[in-house]
């Protein structure tokens, strides 16, 4: 039987080692900026996006060493988004993963710049990896394009803009799906797709994995919405009930808690169906999909 806990631990350790190597060579100007970047990057995240990248590569016959640079870049880009989401002008959160948010620890200006630096460092890593691979450079260019699209105004940034604009408003479930697909789902889907491309997946394999990524992205955000209602602060590392207090449209607020849970499970079911074709090679992806709706943080 597949042991997801051991798999996640092993991949987290691998990714953390890769991320730590970023600081092995001291930057030319060691400043509070670098301290703020490290503070947020090493705050103890789940490393879900990089793990999905690696697992998708493995599903198409790739190996971890071929995609670890892309996995690391995805975590840098994700961490930048969290720093900016927490800012007073955005979600105005004081805690992230049980620690003071970056702007609380270092000030708003430094937090903004730390986010900017992490974002650009992510693309520096991607470009450098592509340049070093020779004949696979076109794959890396494709991955750079798809991650940039997912992170920018056609994906995550646009999703955050919509999220801010609908506070205090009632929207339809289909509009909520679009918000979730952009704000959270776009980078998750891109992580899976990137792993599939770099692992040498055939077009139909990449398409199947993209479908998987799309559904688990939607399930993940619904699960987050549910945890904001009934989760425990000590598990989440932040306060619960913040979505309701800000008037944010969420799965539970629009369709009720039980229907939101059912919808999340439906997305997991669709994700599992999409990766059936990969057989045993997709066991990690299937286990992660189930974990997304069962987690407590």
C-alpha cells in the first residue's frame, strides 16, 4: 500500500535541500531583504506545488533530478504570492503558518520587495536550468511560459484582483469557480503540467495531468474555505473565520458547508479519473488528491 506520509516527507526534504542551496553562496549585499526572503521561504509550508511537479514527472517516466529546479522555482513564486496576499492592502493577515507574516516581522516595504525578489528569482532559476540542459531548452521555454501565464494577469494575480473586488458581494457558484481556478488553481495546474512536460510526457499525457491539476486546484481552495469555517487555529497556524468577517464569497457561504464538501469530493473524483491511465505511476498523485480534502491544515 502506498505510504503518502513517507513520500511527502522525502520530497519535502529534497525540495528543502534544493531551496537551502540558494543561500549557500552569500548574496553580494546581505541585507534584511534576504533575511525576509528566507524567513518566508523557510516558514514550513507543505511544498505541495513542487511535490506535484515532481510526482507528475514521475507519472510520465521522468526523474526527480530533471525537475527539481522547476519545483524549487514554483515554491519561490508561491511564497512571493503569500507575502503579497498577507499585506494590509490585500488580506491584511498577521499570522502565516503560526508565525508573524512577513510584513509584520520586517515591515511592509521590505515584505513587498522580498516578494518581488522571490518572484524574479524563481524565473532566474527556470531560465538558468533551461540554458544548462542543451537539447531540452525548448521544454524549459514552454514551462517558463506556462508558469508565467499561471502566475500573472491571466491566472493568480487576476484571481487575487477578483477576490478583492467581490468582498461583501454575492456572486454565483460559477463565478466562484472562476475565482478559485485563477487565484489558486492556475499555479497548481501549472505545477502539474510543468512536471509532465519536463518529464517528457506525450501531449495526451500532459493533457490528462492538466485535467487532474485543474480539479485538485478547485478542490484545494474549497478545502481551504471549509477549514476557515471549521478548522482549528492551532493546526492552521492562523485565525479561522476571517473569510466571513471580511465578507468573502466562499464555497460554504454560497452553497453551504455540506454541499461545499461534496463539491470538493466531486473534483477529487474527477482528478482520480484523469490519472487512471497512468496506473501505479500515479499512486502519489491519487493519494495527494485524497489528502487535499482530508487535511486539517
